[in-house]
C-alpha cells in the first residue's frame, strides 16, 4: 500500500516532488519532517539533469517505495509506543 492516496498517479518529477512533500507532513515531529524535506530537495537537485524517461520512472518508483517504507516504520513505532 502506498504511503498516501494518489501514488499511482505520480508520473512526472514535479508530481513526485509534491507527493513526497505531502508524505513529509505525515511524519510525527517537525524536526523529522524538516530532515526529510531537505533530503527530498537535495535528491531533486542531484537528479535535475536526468533526461532518460526509463531512469526517471525508476527514480519515481524507488522514491515512492522509500516513502512507503519510512512511513510504515513510523506507524509501527507509534503503535508500539501506544
């Protein structure tokens, strides 16, 4: 299950960027949110010159999977804390 509804609609880097920033809002603490927002921005700068459509699809797929993994870990941790 993707971290937020609409993951299956992400097709472009700009859509991915916005999606990942929305995922950051799901994180519990402001400092954690800021950390991941910074990481998202940095990764977009690193991959800004990518022009291979297949590679872009791979990056989008991996980024959504990573966001799902992070948010599922946070959910599990929160459930254990309760």
